[in-house]
């Protein structure tokens, strides 16, 4: 099987072994036409490969033939009458055409005494030959089909047709030789001394260019020194032979510094492509129509190298219509935005070399071979790590280290790690020099402080510095100076970061105090009067720094005294482990926007009018902070973090009314019992109170909050959520994992259309009951506190019962059972659950119970057993029952329940609130309708069948108390089972009668 060819080294560098490869049928032409063609090529100094009969052995092309095909610049296929009879010829043809597709090789068909249509459509002798091949290769039908396709493709290529009698064979051969001579006389471009790691980029560019008749523009972009021009040269060498006109305009950025220079570039372009000397266009405006008129019918290959201004593209390659069919234009630039603005949509970014290729390239330059002395392996690793895959750095440093001893190499690398190599620095700095002032400031801040930081944080810091962060970051990204990775962090190549820091160092090489930015520990300590481990200072070092904008102190620095002064010019103050319990009294930072003081000794913080510009406050892990005072004076605050302030016991009420607050987090504030009484945070998007173990309540929500998305209450001590939580109208996720004291959700939460309640780690939450009420906005807020009880092994969980509907004439109330009665019912519940009474069986989701009474509504107990079939550590159910008397609805009630039990038993009492309401003689019909609902977990598909439900109602009980009731005034349907309790032990203390209905 013939392997798919890949771009070879010779195709990049034009170091061809052969100028021409001849494919022919020896039977027809070896000793005639092909022999004459070969000798003519040889006489003109054109090195042609013609196979020896001895190379053809076996059924497949030999490796020698394959190598010759791939190392030949031009393939000439001599189609004769018996060409298709040879499987060797057909395999050669397939391989030659693959080289055409992959590497842009020139392929010329010569139709010798055979019509091109016979080859194209496989008629005549070609049809006969392929029919025999089809018979022979019945087990490999794809082989013959591949040959047919190759013949058709080759016949469609531009070539020569020789017919006996039309012209002499000598003249015919001369035309082929002249054209071959013209092509091989073209001087190839120098690609690189050691072209390592180009294959994938060149392949991608070739694919983007395409091989059709359309005009293509491809942009190659990337940081300086990454190899954009090298890739463009390699692609040029591979496909240049296919075009009528060629032009490689190098270093346009340096040459196009004025309109006059742009005119010169236009003239060079025309001269190179048209082959005419002394072309003059006068000025740029006249040059544009001249280029368009002269080239629009010509198939050209144009490379515009190192473009940095839109006008350069507009005057040299203003549109696709400027060039003839099949033309290809390649543009290299550091500015991706430039390409998009010009309408170039086919883009390729040149990536840094992987470690394997980086080692290889460095070795060629440092040791002049792809091998090295093992004693230099540490040098190799250091250099490759420093270069981070940048070819320019690998070449420059490798060449500089050539012939040096180990000590000299280590010394040089030590120097480069502190002060970049000038040759690398200058090339990278070109991109910086092309930035606007605002963009330069953003670039230097990222290089000095914010490389690898989260984008949101970076934007905050840049805004605080007064920069236009969004626009500036976009410009830096377009110019390949930064990237934004998948996790949303800003990434800058190490050598670009070194270049930026070197620019700052050059501001004052010897006096760090005079630089615009300080980031090295030793420089900062020098400014603060350093004494190795401990900073010896009076606390007044900052007093004279009147222009300091950002102060960031992180790590384990130890200060001999607390700061007595801080610059009022600060816009960002980040001081980890700040040593003082308070900020200096004369600190008046009216422009301070970001205050980050994690793990500090702060005990007190009360911002006055002087902190009015604050937008972010971070007091994480401030163990001495016990109270957060009023924030009324910081109206623009957007971010507040109090995580792990383990002694914080009070937060001022004003925190609940910060109009611009987006983010509020108090994770792990283990002493905090109340966040704030009320919140009206119209901008809030995120609230996290996880692991506030003592937190008992959630603030009342005053007014609608439509921006909120996530609320985390995991592992808190909250027992109830307020009805006003329904005002969190934007809420999407409510986290209640391991809230062991929270058993219910307020009925108002059903009003929220999109909320997902998460009660279990590692799993999606529950979407609450869709269509819970027909008119959700008018749901009654009336409820009976602790009216429902869940009984379990002698323990009780009291639940509130809500009433979506209550009749104006209703006189029946739902109330809590007596705890003693709950204990006495325990024995019966055990029997029912164990199936000992033979009354237990799985039921349905709904149930209806009926009885009749006269004179007075009896005091009764209602018991319901429910069961879940869902694999969750905790789950949510919603139990509803409705009471009808004589067909009239008295009320409908609802009780939702967050539980970890598989089969909770719910129990409540019903009794009449008033006497004399019902007739003494007539019987009144009572119907109790029960329903249990289970929200389906989000993202899960649950198949519900008769035996496979999310949950069900197993059984229901009505117990009629003896005390206060006359049993003769109560009757049940015959289908109801009764169980008299009189004299039954151990329940003799509970006289009455139980009526049980299997659902």
C-alpha cells in the first residue's frame, strides 16, 4: 500500500535531488520518445530521473522509486497507448499526484499519440487495460478505482498533446525542455539554516490556500520571532512553480514608513510579477488601479511579509478582484485584528515549538548537529525552558553558546534570565513600540504583575489604574502579546514578559525607586530599607511615594514595625498579612478602588468618605476581625469577601443595601449567626455563606432582586428560609447541601421559574414543581406553624403547613398532634411498615378517603406514609391534601419536606374551631384528597411506570379520638378497615378507633 506523502525537507528549501521525474511505459516509449526527452533535458543541464528496468520488482513501487518521486521538482507523465497496462505506471501516477496535492508539486501530462479524452474517460486501450485490472484485483476494488480517479485528474491538468504528423518530435520536445528550464531557473527563497518544526504549519497554510481556481488570501499571525516569515517562505518554495508571476515583499513594516516607500513597494510588486524593469507608478493612488489592471488576468503568488498597517494591505492587495483566477496571497503579521479588518478569514496562528522540536533546533545551533555531549544536558534543559518554544530565542541563544564551556554557558543563561538578550529583546519590542500609550501601560502592568491572573481580576486592577481595560486587552490579544486561556486567565509568553519588565528596568537601571513599577522582592526591599529576612524600617518609607498607584505585598515578608503612612495616591492596595490592627489614621486614598488585605491583623475597618471610590474589598482569613462596620460611605462597592473570618460576629446592616454589590462571600465565618436582617441588593449576582455553621436565618429580601444567580447555604445552621426569598426572581441555583436543620422550603420559592435546588454533593439539583399553582402570584401566605409531624423512631420533625386555598366559611383547623399520642402511635406504624397487619402494599401517588359525621366534626388524626425510589442522599417531596365537606372545598394545604428518609410518615390533627355549625340530625360527607409530588432531578431522565416511580403514597390512616367524640356520630365507608384500640396493648393508653385505607 502506498503511504500518504508529507512535506519533505527538500520541498521547503528547494534542495531537490532531481529536477524532473519521468513516468512512462517502457513498452511504447523507452527507446524512442522518452529516451529523446531524457537526453534533451540532460543536454540543457536539467537533472532528470529515468528508472532502470531493474528497479521494477514485485507488485509495488520500490522505495528507491518512491524516494525519487518525492525528491523531484517536476513530474512529467508520458501517457502512451499501453501506459494504463502497467500497474507500476499507475502506482507512480497516484504517488505523483499526491505530491501535487500535498506539496504543490508541478505535474505535466504529455499525451503521446493518444487523445487526452481516452485518458480522462478511460476509453480505447485504457478501457481494455482497466477491465483486465478489475478482473485481476477483484479483492481490492479500491485500487482500480483509485487508478481511474488519478487518470481523470491527470488528464485535466495543463500539458502537451503530440500527434504524429502535426509537428516534428524535436520541436515538441524542445517546448517541454524550455518550460522545464524556465521553472528550475527560478531562485528559491532561503527558508532557514535548520528548518525544524515547520511541517504542521506549512501543511495548514497549504490547506487554507487550496488548489482550486478561486483567489485565496491567507493570514499567518503570531508573536515576533515565532517563525511566521519562515513558514511563508517554505510555502512559497513549495508552490511557486505553479504561478505565472511571483513576488515576495519582505519586511514591509520597516520599508513602508512613508507614502513614498509605499509607492516603491507597489513598483517592486509589479516589476517582480511582470518581469519588467523600471516600472513607475508616480504615487500610491495611481499605483492601485495599475496593479489591478495589470494583474487581474494573471495567476500570481504574492507574499506580503510583516505587515503592521491596514494601508499597506489596501495599496498592495486591496481586494480579491485585483488578481487572476487561482492567485494566492499570503500575509504575515503580528496583528490578527489587521487581517480581520481587511476581510481575511483564512487564518493560521504559528504556535511555539514543542519540547522535542525545541531541543532539536537548539542542538543544531549550539552543537551544529542533532546530538550533544551528555554533560550539557542541564544547559539544554535550561535554554529550552527559557525560550518557551520561541524559535528566535532558541537560534540566538544556541548560536551564542556554541563552543562555550559549561561554566560559560551557565553564566550566560544566568544573565539572560535577568536581562534579556538584546537581539531577542529588540525583535519582541517591535510589537510594544506599535501600541498606543494606554495600551503600553496595560501591557507593562500585565508583564510586571498580572501574568497568569484571572481575567476578571486583571480588568479590576486595570480599571483601578485608570486604563480602558476591555479595549486594551483586545488590542494586546490581537497583536499576539497575550492570550486568554480556557480557564479565563491572561497568559503572556515568558520572553514577552521579560521584554516588558526590561522596558521598566531601563527606566532606571540602578535606582529601583525611580521606576514606574516594582515587582522583584529585592528591589522592593531596597526601597523599604531591607535587612535580609526582616524589613527594618520606621514605617515611614511610603511617605515620599506620592505617585504610587499600586502596592502589592504578598508572601512571608516580616516588617520590624507597622506602617505609619501609606500613599494617598494608591488605587490598589493588596497587603497579605498586613501587620497592623488598623490602617494609618492619615491614610486618605480618595481614588483607592481595590483593597485586598487577606490574612492580615486588621481588627477594625470603618471606611469614611475618604474611601468613596472602593469597588472591591477582600478581608479573607482576617482572624482578628470581629465586626464589619458601616459601609454606607462606599456606595460603589461591587465585591466583598469575608471568607474564613472565624471571629466575625457582626456585619453592619448597611451591607444589605449596597446598590452596586455584585459579589458577597462569607465562607467559613463560623461565629456569624446573622448576616444582616434585610437585603436589597439589586445588582447582586453571587452570595456564598457556606460553612457558616452558626447561621440560623437568611435575611428578609426587600424588593425584587433579578440579577442574583447563585446562593450557597451549604453546611449552615439555617432552620427556615423567609417567605420573601421569592423576591430573588433571578435565582437559578440554590445550594442547600448538608443543611441538617432545614426541613422545608417556603411556598414562595415555587414562584421562581428557573430555580434549581441542590441538596446533594456531586449531583444536579431538583427543579421545583412546575405548574404548582394555577395562579402563582396569588398564592396565600397563610400557614399553620408546626402543624405536620414526621415521626421516626421516637423523634419528631415539625413542619409548617401552608394553605394555597382557604374557604371564607371554613371552620376546620389543622393542628399539631400531642407528643404523647405520637409515641403511642409508634408501635402501630412499625407494624404497618413491616407488613405484620397484612394491610401494607405499594400505592399510587394520590388517594381519597371518605367518612360521614353529624352534629360536630370529630377530632381526628391523619397519617400518611410516603416512599421515594430515587438514589439520593436527600430529596424533596411536596405533600398536599384537600378537605371537602358536602362537596364544598374547605381548604387545600401543602407541606414540602427536605428529607434523607426513604419512607417518612406524616401526621397532623383536624378539629372544628366552632360549635353548632353543622346539623345535629343530618349526616355530612367528608372527603379528604391526598397527593404527593416529587420533583425530577435536573439533567436526569426518570422512567415512570406502574412499578417504577420517583415515589408514591403507600397508605393513609384516619384515627378518631374517643375523647370529645361520640363514635355513633361517625361512619366510614365499608371499604375502610377499622381497628378498635380498646384493650389492645401496648396502646391501651390511646382509646379510640383507627380507620385504615390501603391506597
